[in-house]
């Protein structure tokens, strides 16, 4: 049996982390406040008066250990206190990330493996080598088999591991994880956190922690005991790979890289294999497969000449064969002569010759790409170059059309042309990517033929297009918040919104989040500071609702710098505070209260300096919310009151004037919550009812969603004040509103609260019915940890 102190310490850590990051939602906040109440009672028993006690959320390990000791002492003081502490620990355990075994009902078995290419030749020795590793009776126990395939770009590492994984799939019944680590360069490489987030989503982790260490621990918990394949493609170095190793001795890890991974071999027993070029015989076989049977016959010596010109590099073979497959007029002899000319240095299409050529005239991949490029129409060639002005993670129609300055229909046609000749690869419906060698080829051509000015213009077109896309989607997700970027001036909130439109918009943002981050990098690189901070603002709903904290912090640090540069020149000085506030929420998400508070205080100062009252009020509101999370209830109320005073200084027609009524209502709600958490229920109920009136009387239509949130807070206040019947009246209304709003997670939470009200009022059947409905709602929202938590609560109640 685990000692009580260890259980309590673990629970305190879970609750404190979740309270600051918001990972536990409203349930986590309520459990945090119950901890606050327990500690207040513990302090009272130890002789401290309420005036002497200063309780703050335990953030450091030392603070959490001290709090755990206090709770254990409280538990030892009486049987009643012991029951309350153990009950709180049980509730806190609901917030811990769930590590669902592969054998559990409903456990996800991810299938992230891309399809294998039909044109695959040779490499049977790799599959035999991997099978030998798996079947080796003397392999190290307690660890997965790790195999690394290394070799130069274009040698076929990805195609080989994907084919091997498909062939071995039946031996690993618990699924396949796959990620392209984009490690061709330091600038494009994914962070381990980004890869872990993808894996945890596929494994059904639900709420994902913001910091990499907790993500890694959760990933190892999810993969422990599973028999699965993990493919880590295109790794930059050992540091990128090590956090992604599963804790599953029955699993297989396949890693590809252009570099030797020495630490992986030395510390984790990885088995290295170096891929070599194909033989001429196998190159001919692959070339004929790609070119197709309909391709006119040619003398064997000519086909061999073409194959030899590709150097046995599979990417060069496939690129050459694809050109032959789609262009009937292109003869084998012409391709052979083209490769020969380039090998001998007598011709390079569009690329400077001589010492300045970093690839050398005999690079087989580049030669094959030159041949394919030389057969493109002038329009398609310009399109190809335009796609490579920046290393976009993927290329969709939006990106392609604006990069090249063409209509989407034309972009669709030319993307298909490039895919047919193997210059880009379609990885999903109307979504493409470059092999990094093809991107380098296209970019070099762009520099030579288009020049820096045209490339900058292409980047700006893409950045503007993505800004318009993100702002429109953001407005659909959270329609009522105030906006600063001028892009929002051209957008309007629709009067009638289709059910599910908000969730659909959020998914659209999720699908483009990596491209959005890349656009911010590209805009910053080219000095488009006005677009950088606006893009950050437009990503608010994406990050607020879905997290992705590593990307959030990284992009918004750039956004703050861009806003400050603009403020020093002729940009919008109000942008500095705006982006600092968003950055502060990112820091909260990773549990860094100090950096969050520092960012918010800087935002208040920045908005004061430029006289932006609306921004100053927002920063003060956020500062109050942070302090509320930290149990600094008095300081939180002071910040809300100060924000209200600042709002009162906004005059009709000034910036933010139209948003004052809604902002006032929100502040009344926040203040009421702070009073509830401080134990002043009478004043809290007055303030919450004031907030309700404010929301109901908003101009231009009521904000019914936040009206429902106030009803939830009223229900909680009545429950804490010991009046479950009045609580049920408020929670009935909250359930009605959240149902009408289609707010799935908030509806599930309202049902949970109402179940507690029914339980306290002595209505066990109604309580059970609400818990069942809440579990179903969490399942519908794919929040499996929430559903499991509610079922545990239901089982405890019925048991």
C-alpha cells in the first residue's frame, strides 16, 4: 500500500498543475478550491486565525511537500477529517492524465503509417535484418527493439521503413505511430514536444499537458505494455529522438536519419543500418515500374544509361521514371542524353554552373529534378519555384495559390502536374509536401530566376491569406471577444450560426496550425512585423481551446518582438499589450506563474504608456484571473475592480467603447467567483446576479453562453453556501442554455454540478441520471478522461 503522504503529495501536484494551466477545466478549479478549504481548516486546527493565514497555490515541489504534510496531519486529527482528505485525494486522482492500457475497452490503436509506395524495389535485406533483431533470443530484455537506418537524402529511407512497417504490421496488434521529424535542417526540425502531442492525440490522451517532461511521462505510460511500431522518420539528432522512445519492450522503433545517432546506439542499444544506392539492375527494374508498362520500349542499353544516370538513388530514379510516365513525347534517349549532358557539366537548367553550385554537376537527384523541371511549362515551372519560397510544413491550395498568385483551380491543376512527375508528393486530399531535396532544388531556381523581391512578395501574399483565414476562423470560434488587428474590421459575426460551426472552425485551425507557425517565421524573416503580431492575435482561439503550448510560446515571443519593433516606428503601439496578454496565458498553460505574471504586468505598463484603456482593462482582467488561480483572492478582486475603473474611462466612440457592456459583465462574473472562493457567499451571490442582469441586457443581442456560465457559478455558490435546492434551480437553467448553445464540454460540466446538487438534496436517481448524461456528453466530445472520471464517480455513488 502506498503511504498516505505519497498519495497526497501526488494529488497536490496534479491539482496545483491543473489549476494553473487550466488542464482540469472547471472540475479541476473546484477541486483546487476544495484543497484551499481543507488547508484553511488545517491551519485553524493548528491555531492560526483566518487573518493570519496566507494560503497560496503550491507551485514549487517544496511548497507541495509542505501542503501534503499539512493534509496528512489534518487526516490524523479525526476520522471525519481523514474521510474528507481521502475523498479529496480520490477526486484529485480523476484529474491525473489517464494511461489507457491497450487491452482496455475503447482503447485506441493508432494507424498513423502512410501508405507504402507501389513502386518499391529491393531492400529485402533490410526487412530480413529487422526480423532478425525481433527474433533474436539474446536481445536485451525490458526495452523495445530500436533500429536506425541512415543514408543521404533521396536514398529511400522513408520508403524502406514504411514498407518494412507494413510487412511487420501483423506482429504488432496495438497500432503504429509515425511522425516526420523534418530533421533535414535545424530550422525545420520538429521539437520533441510537437511530436509527443501528435502521438498522444492519436493514443486518445484527451487533455495533454503543456510541458514536454509531463508529455513524455504520459507517452511512456500510454505505450507501456503495448506491442506497437513507432516510426521516427527524418531525425535531426539523438536529442530529438530520445524523448520519443516508448516504454514497451514488446515494441519496435524504426528511426531514419541522414546522420549517425551515436547516443541512441550507445545508451539504448539501437542497431544501425546504412542504406546504399540501388544496383543498376534494381534501378532499371524500379525505373520501368515507375515509367509504366504503357511506356514505349527502348533498347536495354539506353534504359541502363538512364538508370546509371540516376546513380541508383531511389528519389532520382522515381523522379526520372515519373517524367517518362506522364510525358509521352519524352523519349528514353532524350532523358539519357539530358542526364549525360548534366553529368558532364555541359548543361544545367536554370542553375548557375561552376564553383557556386553547392550540389555539383553530378548529383543524381538534382540531375533528375533538372530533367523534370526542364519539361514543365513556363507557368508550371514558375509555380514550382513559388512553392519553395519558404519551407512550409505542407502545401495546400490556399498556400499554393497565393504563393504563385494564381486562382485555386489553376493551383489544383499544377499541383497535380508536379505530383505526377514526383516533384511534390500528395499526403492527403489536396495537401502536398516537398521532399526537402526537391524544395532545395526549387528554392535555388527561385533565387536564380525570380530574385529576392519576388520571393518576398510571395511570402507576403501567403501571410496575408493565412491571416484572413485564421481571423475568420477565430471569429467563428469565439465571436464576441474584442479584436485589435485591422483584418477583423472586414469581418462580421453572422447573425445565425449553424450548429457545430464553431467546432468545425476550430478543426480548420488545428489542421493549419503548423503552417500558421511557419507563416509567422516567414513574415518575421522578411520584416512583415504588422502581419506577425496580427497572426498571433488570430491564433487566440486555437491555442486557448487546444493548447499546443510550445508552439504558442515560441510564436508569441516573436509576436511580442514584432509588436515592439512596430511601436518604435510607426506601427500600432496597442499591439504590444495585446500579444503579451496572449503570451501570459501560454505561460499559465505550462505552469509558469512567474513568467505569466511578468508578461501581464508588462502588458499593463505597455497599455498605460500608449493610453489604450481597453487593452489595459484586459491585461488587468487576465492578471486577476491568474491571481484567482493562485488563491490570491483579495488581489484578484482588486485587479478586477481596477479593470472596471479603467473601463469606466472609455468614452463613447473611443476604442473599445462598444465592448464595455460585455467586458463589465465579465468582470462582475469574475468578481463573484473570487468572492465565492474567498467564502463571502452573500456578497458573491449579489455580484453574480448583477453579472446575470448585465449579460441579459447587452446591446446587439445577449451573450447567452456567458449567461449560462453565470448560472453555473450561481449553482456552485449556492452549493457551497449549503442550499442545494436553489443551486438546482440555477443549474437547471445552465443545462438548458448549454444544450441550446451546443457547448458540449460546458454542458457535461453543468450536468456534473447538477448531479452533485441532486445528491446533496437527497435525489440519488436524478444524480445518477445526470452523471450518465455527463459521461455520454464527454464521450461525444472525445474527452475519454472526463467520461472515465464521471463513471468512477457514478460507481462510487451507486456502490
